[in-house]
């Protein structure tokens, strides 16, 4: 995306779903991010979305993630499944490593009663310093966090989403976050559903893919 005085101009690109192999996942997802070189008057920002599958709790995997994001010069990265609770051990170390690699880590803790989940946002330090009035918020659902900011006179919101795998919970989740997403929002994450099953799924299972909530998600981003 290139920020201009009164609009955000998108480049064509696609995001891929995460896989079990964290390193391969990061490389695959980052390689599919559009080249952000449109001409405009404002600075360019490069976005990514990574499902960590608990990788933040392993120093080597967290460091690998940070290195990959830094090497790709990612400005903002939506993080899912960090699996961190409010009282998690090693939080200071996790933030220290992020800072060491040039990032600010803003995180929303794992919801009570959940073993998997949690969302966050990584922001490059020099990018964060460029933002005016940045404000980080966690949605009550625990599956959404947002960072609102103003840059080059443009108000923006960057959101990280981790939608429930359960179909009924996912539908309720999308309805709950609808009011948190507006035309200024860049929505990234793991939605646990796809727009077109024939194009966006590749499965060995013979069971039907649970894609409930897609219609609500389409309405949210339209």
C-alpha cells in the first residue's frame, strides 16, 4: 500500500494460509506480499500476517520469525496464536527480543479458559515513531486487536484477527467484531474460513470444510 494525501492505493496480491512448519509458513506468506512501490506522496508500508502456533514461547522460533520479518522489511505484522496469558513467564524476554530486532510487540492475552489463541501486532520501531497518536486496543472477544494511528494526515487502523475454529463461535465472533472494522481498517489474520473453497483450500481430509461465517466476513470487508 502507498499512502497518499487522501487515500490508500492497494497493489494486487494474495495472502496464504499458515502451515505447521513455522519457518516455511513465514517464507511462503511473506513471499506473496505485494511489492509496495506504487508512486505516491506518502511513505510506503509493508504488511504481513503470521500464525505462530505458539512459536513465541520458543526462543529460537520467535527469533526466527523476527529475523524473517526484519529481512523482508515488514512494517506491521499481524500475529495470531502466540498463546500468551497475562501472567505468562518470559514476557519481558519476548518483548526484549522484539526490540532487539527492531520491533515493538503489542499483544492481547489469551482469553480465559482458552489454551490456544491470542493476537498481537509487531511494528517496526522507526515506523512506530512515525505514527501520530497511536492507540492499541484489545477486543473483548480476545480474537481481535487493533492499532489506530495517523500518518501523513491519514487516519488508519491495523487489525490482527484470530477467528474461532468452531463454526458457531466463529459466526458469533464475526458479528461481534463487525463494528470494530471500518473503511480505514487493514484487516489481517487467520479467519478459519475462506472466500472460495474451490480456490482457497487444499485438504487431504474427506470431511466437508466448515466454512460458516464467510458471508458475514465478506460483508465486514465490503
